[in-house]
């Protein structure tokens, strides 16, 4: 019974928060557009300030903005009153969130911002509050029912979810406006599995003397030696410094079946003449996906039709698991 009651409570909380998010969706207006435009044009940093639960959520919003290339940090209102106001500069933009909009801790920040003519994006559910009245851009959050019962409806839940969602809306809209993409994101997240998933083939491609390069006129005997010694199960065929073909294990097997005198033939007789290639900026995960789709184990990497390297499925698997 206790378990069922807990499940019912959880479902009621989720339902209340979904209802709050629907209200938020209906409230998005010109102030939101002005916010995205302002952050897009900002020449300084985006400084996020809040009190209580709002402060915690603004830490996440600030972090998300940084992850899409927008210089951002949080400023603690208490620290601001003891010297940290100096962190605010003329070209910055302030995002200040307060559900009541009248938190006394925010007063010094607002006054200082006004003195420097720093633009303030105010977020509050109280349109008559000091914060909203002092802001250049006023985002009025809808008043929502918190998810707790009558004894717990003072705990910020639905309102906190709405602020978090608003921050995500701003970040994603701004990222789209900046034409931010996976490659940009990857350059800012070099560590961990996320960084690996967003790495490019240039980082792990095989280059230089390790490439299995042969000529069109290379004998099958020497071709087999090159494939064996380079241990990639393939060879790149070149003529006049240009890639003209590719030999895989499959090409070798087809050649053996086609020619009874296979060792009297040349590489050009068995090579694939239109090998699949990608650029060095191709994501590693996309390269692996392409290999699986085409049922191949290696891809040539070209840049302006010039050979840059090769990437093998084994290299990708080793990189992803290391």
C-alpha cells in the first residue's frame, strides 16, 4: 500500500509540473525573442544571479550557455555585496531570476548594473516587483501550482521546473541562431564519452608512413605484402598523387575467383575504382555509422581531393573504449 501511495504521489507531482510547463509554453512572447536577440549580440559575458532555488537553477542555465560558446558565470548576490560587484563590466548582460522579484539580496546588483548601464533580463512571476520594474527585458513567469499537497505547496517544484525549462528554451534558441552544431559542441567538451562521440576522424586517422599505399601497376604479390604489413586489411591505390582506387579483402577475394592467374595481374585489375571517402571533419560516430551501413571496415579521408589519411573500424572501437 505504501508503495502504491508513493507511486500515486509521484504521478501527481509529474502531472502538476506538466500543467505548469503548458502554462509556460503559452506565456512565451516578444520578451523571449528580445532575450535571445540580446544574448546573441552580447559583447561581454552573461552573468546569472538568483536567490535560493533560483540560484541553483541559474547555475545550470549559465553552464548550458557556456557549453554553447557563450561566456557565462553566476554571481552570488551575497558575495556581490562584499566586493564581487567588480565582476560586472559595461558590456555584460545580467540574467536575474526571483520568483517574488523583491529579494533584498538582489538590490545592490540591480543598482550597480543601472549605474553601468548594464542590460538586465529580469525573470519573475510578479510583474509589479522591483526586479521587473528595474529590468530592460521583462520575462513574466506564469503563476503555477506547486506539486506538493496543501502541507507542502510552499516547496518550489513546478515553478523551479519552469525556470529550468525557460533556460533550456533560451539556450537552444540561441544555439540555433548562432548556427552552433555538434562539432562546435565537441570542441568545448573534449573529455569523457561525450567528447569522444563528438570527436572528428582527423584526431585518430592513420597517416604518413602507416598508410597502405600502392600503385595501379603494383604486382598482386607486392599488393598482398603491403596489405599484410600495414595490418589494415586494405590498400589505397594512387597515381600522380591522386587516389584512383581501393583494394579491400573483398576485392582480393573477388579477384581470386575471377582470375586463375591472379599473381600475373596488377593492382588495377582488381581494385575498386570509385572508393568511398570522407573529409577530416567527419565525426567519428558518423564514420562508424557509414561503415556499418556500407558493410565496410575502412574509409579514405580526402581534403580537396588530396589524400590525408584512412580510418579503420578497429581504430574507432579502440578509441571509443579507451
